[in-house]
């Protein structure tokens, strides 16, 4: 693609400028890049090259780039620790507060204290304020760099305030209106300011029905509000309606991505976010799950072992074990996915709890009946043994119903107990359903034992 | 919550106003709501109530609300068909073009032609232009309501253009600069306009390195650009760089949501987007998958049937069938999830193809070896039979490696053939892996048959 080619050329120019220590050429090309592309280039360098970059760029210029870099914690810590502490502190002070806080949260407390002591007192206190908000809340997402005004002024004077704030504010497209006690009383968009006359009073065009989120709200709920209302930013308040900060849509996109990846990871029983290509590392992350499930699977094996005599008398039973466990596992995975999704989008979890579980069990009965009838017909024809077909079909129906019950009940209970429902992963449900399916299968088979052996 | 209570109260006032046919009160309360809340109220009504609403609100007022309603196609079609055709056409004309197009795409061609013929010619031609873009491309996401200017003017005159366009444009926060041939030459943000003096020439402050997407680009790639660069809007161009429209961040959030839900649905083998609480409907959607997989499972069953004699001689073999198929299935699901994710975030799919598959096979060998050794030790102790333990462990290792191969290779091939890799669902991989696992297991068992039977 043309754009990629052009970018590669620029990256080559930059590398050349670094090698030739041509600071002027480097700055010219580098500062003309979009900050995301600056980050891509920076991340492609080795340490000795990065050290040159730190001498070529001001803390403010580096801060703009760091505002958009998305890297794992390990690398971020490395970048910070290789800078002169004073330079790093200045850069942190120049970053948007929310991003600086995210970066500092990857360090240990001693390091954080060091950087805070090295930066201007005002910046340090802004950062300190945000540092103590809990992870995954509105407070941890918000920035304090917003524009707020009082209602008792004209559009002209508000535009003047905005002009002065435009350099530091993370967004200037919403202006929040507060009373003298800093309580949020309204919002006005830059669009409103632009279409109204300069002499209009803010109080007259102010939107008083301002949506806001509380500082302790879960980030998923905040994301849901953005999705529903199509906002570009939302104000964050404390329980007394004081305006504390704003959350912007770019941070919300990251939240939506993270939540989606974590739901997806849960369903697969593997963390897809840390996609490492090193098979040893990958194995060490997947093995705990596999081995845990292996022991659960051993329970199933010892259950079958318990029925070994039955199997030796009727080895035909062994033929259908994997069919029944497999089909029930598939059904359970479907239920699990639906239940986790329902939890994510439901406003009234109490109500959806019972409805989902009952709905899934009924769905299990219906799908189980159809699947059971199908397998009954197949076995009756294939093995010329309708009673065996009945046993397999009956077991299939019960196993699917129980798998649907487990698939929906377990995530719902997890959620009720305050855990992330996505932790009830697909592999866990299928392995658990293996156990119940085998139990059901052999019990039904025992009952009819005398009828289908010929 | 207070906000919910307040909203409920307003909804009650509105219902009362409808019942009392108090148009003034209705309009006062309704138009004071956020458009998303208006939509919630509207969707809670029955048809006779909605008919009153259509007489109380202008097409423009209804259009604002319809711009944010997210409902399934069935309901949207119902809403449109119950309005007077002329009213519906006026409303469609007043909506943002991209949303009107989305709505029209749910109707059949005849209906679309009817509405287009009833609306003002200019609006109809704007909509027609967008109607023929393929689904899930930048073209299908874009709107034509943007602000574009030529470079040869001052900030003051640009602000004047903006002021006039603010009413209809979907965003005014980026202004796109074009040459006389309507080719995109740069971009300027409203923030830039505000911080610069009124007499500055646009040409002097213009950002010429404007990112854009092509009209045929896949919506996933467009979303990735938004994520990387934190844009609020992106211009869409044809292959000759002519500016055709813009994509805004609110549409991108919907895309990200849809893509996440579809990946998640794929992994679970169930469409979680259509979360219906009716068990019959739910069953009818899940059964095709379950029955298809049942037939694949029958292949596994007939394979075991082929080895029935072996099982009747050594019924102990039956004990470990579900353990081996289950564990291999879990490993295959992990591989699948990682491969699908890698495809989603990879820029160079050719390169990642071989690396992912080889990486997953190596990971399979390592996890398989560890899991195999574990089960060898357990069986050797539990059943006092090290040779049986060796058979199970060996089968486990091979089955896991093959499951990892299938889990990574199948989505990669799907992608290469132009299908959505997420279609290679988790249930499909586990059911397929049941088959290969059983094949591996009984073949290894046959080889060592004479050694472990005592």
C-alpha cells in the first residue's frame, strides 16, 4: 500500500538521521509524523538508539507520543527506567494525567514516589489524586484536564476560556458548567457555542439534563453509557455531584476491546491478550488450566472405571461415550456463551438470573429431545437395536439439559458472588459436563441393561 | 438509582400525556429527553400509542430519535410500515444519511424505491449514492454530512462555513480540506481553528498528512485505524483520493461490538447477538449446529465401534476415552482462540500463518508432553499398570498436538480462502478433535494391546 510505503521511507530517514546524529533532520521528520506513528518508530528502536531520541526530543514532545503508546507493562517500565529520572518525571508531568497514572501504576511505590518528588508540585498533586482510584472504575479512566465554566457569562467569554484551555484539555468539544461549589449543573457542546451568537448567555443555552457517571462506577457500565448515548466524553462526579474529571471515548474503546478480549479468553480458557509466539511461554500459561481440567477429567474416568464391569459385558456402550459427552459439551458451551452475554448487557441482573437459567433448561429440553430422537433413529437402524437407541437418546436428552443448566447457572452464580462470570470458561463447562453426562449415561444404561444386550 | 427513578417518572408523565391526548405536555417532556431515552420510551409503546406519537412529532424530531435507535430489523421494518408513507419518507430524509441507508437496507427493493420517490430529490440522491456500497465496508459506514473547505481562506471564513454547516453535519470537529477537484489535501481540527487567530490562512495551519480510508476497505481495518490513532472521525476516499464521506467514532464502536460478538459467537457455536428468551426460537437456532456436529460425532462413534472387539477384551480402555478426547478438545479450543485473535490483529497474515501454526504445534508438543507425563504417573499408580499409563500418556500427547494443529490450521485456512475464521467454531474443533483423538488412542492401544492386558 502507498501509505505503508511512505511510512517505511520516513522510518528509514529517521534511522539514518539517528545514525548520522543529524538532530535537525530527525526532529523535522519525526515531529511531522502522527503521534501513533512516532510511537511505532520509537518501539522499533534498541536502547542505544532510544537514548539518542531522549536527547533529541523535549519531555513534552516525548509525552505526546507516550500518550498513545500501547505496550505491555514490562516494556513501559523499561522505557521509563532507562531515562534520566528528571527527564522521565518531566515527561510524566506533561502527559495527560490519566495516561501518566496508568504508566505509574506499572511501577512499584518507591519508584512512583521518586518521580512525583521530581516533578512540579501542581502536576504531582493532580496525579496523586488519581492514583488512589480503584482499577476498572470510572475514576481510573478519567482525566482532570477538562474545561469547566460557570453559567453566568456570555458565549464570547466562554470561547475565550476555551481558547486558553485548548492546549492542555484532553477534549474541548464539551464544556462542563459548574456552580460556585464546583457542582455539575449542565453541559454545553462546542457545537452549541459555535451556532449561537457571541452575546448569548451560557445559562440560556445550557443543557441541564447532563448525564454523568460516578467515580466508583464499573468501567463496563461507563462503556455501556457511551455506547447507548454516543457521547464523545462523559463527566465524572463524586456522590455529592462535584465534578472530578472526564472520561473520553478513546479510553472507552480500549475498555470495550479489553472486555471483549477477556470474555473471549474466558470462553476459550486461554488468555488471548498475551499472544506470545514462544511455545514454552505459551505452554506455561496454558498448562495450569489443562492440568486442572485433567484432574476433573480423572473424576469422569474413575466414574467410568466404576462401571467397567458393565462395559465389559456390553462393550457397545463404549462406542457412544464420546458422542454423548461431546454433544452435551457443545450444548453447554452454547448456554454458557448466551448466559455470559446476557449478563454483560442486562440492566436488571436479578430478573435475568432466573429467566436465563429457566430459559436455558427449557432450550436444553427441546434441543435434547430433537437430538435424542435423531440419535435414537440412527442407532435403531444402524445397530438394529431400538432399546439401545432409546438408552442413548434418553441419555443424550438428559445430558444436554444438565449441560445447559450448568452452562447458564455457573456464570450467573459467579456473577452473583462477585466474580467475573467469564471465568467459568468453555473448557471448564465441557469437562464438567463430561462428568455429568457419563453419570447419566451409565445410570440409564444400567436400568435397561437386560433389555439391550442380546 | 436516582437517575433511573427520574427517567421512570418522566416516562410515566409521557404515557399519561398520551392517554390524555395532551400534545403540549407530551412535546415538552419528550423533547427534553436525550434522544437515546426518547428511543427507549418509543420502543416501550404499543402500536396505537406510537400512532399518536407520529401525529405529535415532526418527521425531523422523529428522525433525531431514529438516528440512535438500535433494534432488530424486524421491528424497524414494522415501525416504518405503520407510518404514513409520506411521513416515513420525510423522516428518512431528515436522518443522517448513513443511518437512513442502514434502515432502508432492511427493506425490500420495492419499498426502498417507494420511499425514495416520496422524499426531496436531493436527499434521495444522497441516499441512493450510499445504498450501493457493500456491507461491512467503509462505504457502508460513512455519511456524506461532513464539512469540507478549500485551503485558500482565513480561519474566520472557515468558522463561518462551519457555523452554517453545524446544523446538518454529523461532526464539526474535523474540517476536511479539498482542492478544486474535490481531492482530499488535508485536515484541520476545530481545536486548531479555535486556537489560531481569525486572520490566519487555512493553508498555513493545515495538516497535510491526513489519514484516510478507501471506500472499499473492510470495516475491521477501519476500526483498527480508529483504535490506533484515537480519531473521532476519518475521511473516506475513492481510489483517486476524492473525498466521498466520513466515518465517525460512534459507528466504529458499533463495529467493534459487532466484531467482538461475532468472534465470541463463533467460538461458542451460537449467535449470542440474537438473545431471545423464547426456548423454541433459541432451540431452532442452535439445533442445526448441534445436529451437524452430532453427525460428525457419529463418525467418532463408528470409529470406536470398529474397535469394539478391542474394548470388549480390554474394557479399561473405555475408561480413558472421555479423558483423552476432553483434554485434547480443551487444548484445541485454546489454539483456536489464539489463532483467531492473531488473525484479527495481524498486519502481515502471510507471515503469521506459518508462525502461528508451527508455534501452536510446538506448544501442543510441550503441553502434550507435560499432560501426558502427568497422566502416565497417575495411571501407573492408580491402575498399577505402567504400560497402560504409557499408552494413555502417549495418546494424550499425540491427541493434544493434533488438536493444536487443527485448532490453528483450520481458522488460518478459512481466512486464506476468504471466509471469516471465526466460523471455525470451538464446538466444531472439539468434535473434530474427538475423532482424531479416538483414532490416535485406539491405534496406539492396539500396538501395545498384548502388554497391558493382564
